[in-house]
C-alpha cells in the first residue's frame, strides 16, 4: 500500500523551496511556477533557543528560556517564476551572530507592501 503524507506547508504554499546544507554552503532552490508573478526571496536567521536573565520588572532575577529567536532578516533577491531561483549562501555568514537556523521565505508584494508568503523552508545549521 502507498502511504501519502500531507503537511500544512505543502497544502498552503504553492512554491517549492528546498534547502541543503553542505560543508560550507547552504544551497537554496526555489522551484519555478509557470505564469506566477515575481516575488521576493528573504532569508531569516534564528537561534533555536537562549536563556535570558530578566533584570527588571516583576520577573527580575528569573531566567527565561526563549526559542526560535530571530537574529536577522535580509532580502536575497527576486524569485524568477519562469526558471526558478538558485542561490548559495556561506554558512559562516549565516552563523556569524550565533544563529543555528535559517528560513527562506518567498513573499509576493501587493502595491509595494508585503503580500502572501508563497513558499518557505527552514533548516538547522
């Protein structure tokens, strides 16, 4: 028998994004989608967790464990819906600020404002 699995991103996001971690590069592939409008490709880096000591307020002196802390966000360029887009990002740059994860987002623009996210993928570094 064949087992089919469906994840929410597969069901909701129409543009395939594949990430592969090499020895020194993150390989990003955003697949084509004929007839689609162009969109921006974004990189978001994060730390999977960090303990933060609270110094002020009602929780002063307590330590809180935060997860999925965004450490950076930058536009990488435009997605080409006809041919797809392929990028290589140096792991040393992605990890420079202590980040150990990355997310690639493909996001449309509507009248110059951020629009719907068309594709996304994340990876631990």
